[in-house]
């Protein structure tokens, strides 16, 4: 009988740099070990999976839908496929930054996975610059992501001034119960050894809002999801949207024979949004793009099956206008 698989939650609020951190962790995995990642995204088109697969690990995505229901059937299907097909030596789970950890923890610690998964240390990344924002400090998801974590990690230190860091350190030191470990990193450079840090004794997770987002789906939700999946397989230019908890997403999945002007695309991605992330074919090759807090990153990738781009905002998005603006970035001889 196979030993339980060490499993870790990598949490953090929107834009804190979870995917970059996971890529860095994966780059340190021991030679010969098979690792796998389960990713949930608030948006509908799924981008993080493409980025993480570049690290040579098996990834399953649970994109879109209701962000508070990630621990329902879609997550169980993703988990079961990873466990059954890949038999990983270690499993990382990245919930959406807008999601709540209560149902995920309940599933992982429940009877069905009790002998299959060994829930190890859970990590939560925090951007110290966000702590001054009362909307973040009071947000149920942020509060309970921090509470559920065994290890708290301050990310983006290179962007923080000393006052911001001191404020973060005072706040982190005041948390109860005390974290098993505190760490401070830049650009998601988390040492893989932190995964082996376990709380002694086993730490309880006193969530303040364990029933956050609990609700029923409206009629037709299943039919809508099925229609979205069908459209993705047939449309060369597919647009999809999602909303919940005061946030809105708009995403595109685009056939690879469409090519974009890289300069125009990067300018498009610098909109007044919370985040814009994508994997896109351009005249400069395949590019990964990530824009958050006015900071932009882009790097080259190997060829991908298709182009994907996702916007997340705190206000409703004009799907028609943005669609036209993105099409204006196309190279005219593409297709």
C-alpha cells in the first residue's frame, strides 16, 4: 500500500505571487521525485497550469466557476486524477487567491483522503504593502488564509520600505496561535526546506469565517458550465467571464495561429485592473505576461497549445470594448 502523499496548501490573496513562488519551489524538487500541482483559478480560462507545466511537473487545473466551491466535485476529480495517474511523491495545491480555505481543508482532512494524503505544512504568502488597506485586513478570505497557514511568508521584500516591513513584522508577531515559522523573501524565492517545517504539536486552524461564501448555485449553473466547456473546444477565439465577492474576471482562450504584436499586447495589459496574466503567442515568440500593482513581468516560454489571457478587476468589465481592444493588438497577417 502506497504511503500517504505529503500535501501542502500554498495560499495567499490575489496578486501576492503564489504562482511565481510555486515555480521556484518546483525548481528545487529532488532529482527523481515526481511532484504534482492542483491549481484553482478565479478566472475561467486557466493560465497558471500552463506556467507551472514549464517546470516539468504534472498539473491539473480547476478554473473558474464558483470560487467558494473549489472543494466540490471538480476539485475531487482533479485530485483523484493526479493521485491515480501520476502517483506523485509530493502534491502542492494552489487555491485561488479569492477563495476561502475552509472547505478545502475539510476535504483534505476528511475520511476519503485520510489514508491517501498526509496534510503537511500549509504556506500563506502576504504582501506587506497590502496590510495598510483595511479592505484586505478585514476580508474574510485573507483573515482565514492567514489563520489556516502553519508558515507565514512575506513576499516582495524588494518592493517594501523599512516602515512597511516593521509594520508587517509587528502584525505577524501578534498572530495567535504562533506560526510554526516566519519567512521573508523576494520574487517568491521560498526555500523548499520550508515544506518540511511542521508545527509542534499539530496546530489547530481557528478560522474566523468558516462558512464564508456558503450558498447554493442558481438554476442552470451546470448547463452554463457545460456550454462554456463546449465553446472552448470549438471556438478559435473564446471569451469567458466570472464574478463573485466583489471581483470580476474576463478571459480569452485563443487558437495558436493568432499572433499578437508584443508591444501592443503589453500596453493592453497595463489597464486599470487588479491583475492581468497570460500566455500569448506574439511576434517575439511565446510570452508569459503578469501585470499587478502597476508592475509588469514578461518572459519567454516554449510553444503552448493556445494563447490565454485573463483580467481580474474590482469593477465590472466591458467585455465588448476589451475584446475589440485586444483584437486591435493582433498582427494583421495572423490566421
